[in-house]
């Protein structure tokens, strides 16, 4: 069951990442928000599946990764569920819109970046539990670990106010950054699937 969950969650996360990239390309906010929620729904069980194959000496690291992934999922769900409900279906005042609307680079935009801080921490910690037996495992471990660097930028950006509603080209820049992230995380999902495919050897 651990192996199947790893396989299925890798596929779900991959499909959601690709859906997210496509939604941004065609300018579908609704598609982007739904895809982001599915990324979280796939990512948490994927991290848990990695943890199930961790060795005894790396159990604390795997538990930390699960905790960070869980915080990520909660923050992401709060942000994007609000976009799909309160923001999309309500006539918000200017002040409420500034806080709730992700596209205004306000509080919920900052919460979104905070969510990705915890996602990056989850991948960084789980990387230490990967049992390298092939070259692809080595690539997976490296990509997961390097992804942890995103945590630093996701903390600094909202604190410095680098994105704001008045900046010129902010939307385009944001889309470009997220497309680059999708291009980076796609091989993570593929390599994760291959890792779980041979997971019976790790049991």
C-alpha cells in the first residue's frame, strides 16, 4: 500500500503541476487555483510515502518533512479556497480585496509564499531519507535538497515587499517565476514515481 500511495500521489502531483503550468499560460485563474490545491493533495501523501521507506536513523527527518508538508497544505488550502469562494463569488470592498485577493499581492499572497516556505523545507528534509541505489535516485535527492533553497526567497520576498499591486509587469514576472518552478518540479515528480516503482527493493 505504501508503494501504491507513492505511485499514485506522484502522478497526481505531476498532473497538478502540469495543469498549473497550463492554466497560467492560458490565463485561467480558476484552473491555477484548483491545480494548486491538487498539488497539495498529492504532495502530502507523496512525502508520507517517502517517509515510510526511510531508515531508522532518518526517521526524525522524515517526521519533520511530514510536519512541514502538512503546514504547507493548510496554508495553501486557506489561500486558494478563499480565492475560489470569497474572492470569486463576493463583492469585496477595496480593503477586503487588498487583503484577500491573491492578485493584489496582499496578505494572502504573503501567506501563499509562506506555504511554499514549508513545502521547500519538506523537500529539503525528506531528501536526506532518500536511499540512493541508482543515478536517478541521486538526481532525485539533489533536486529535493536544492528545492529547499526556495524557502529563503519565499521568506525574503514578502518581507521586502518586492511584489505589490502598483508594480509594472508584476503579474507577468510572477507567472514567469511560477512557470520556472513548474519546470523544476516536474522532474521531481517523475523521479519520485520511478523511486516508488522500485520501492519493493527498499522494503
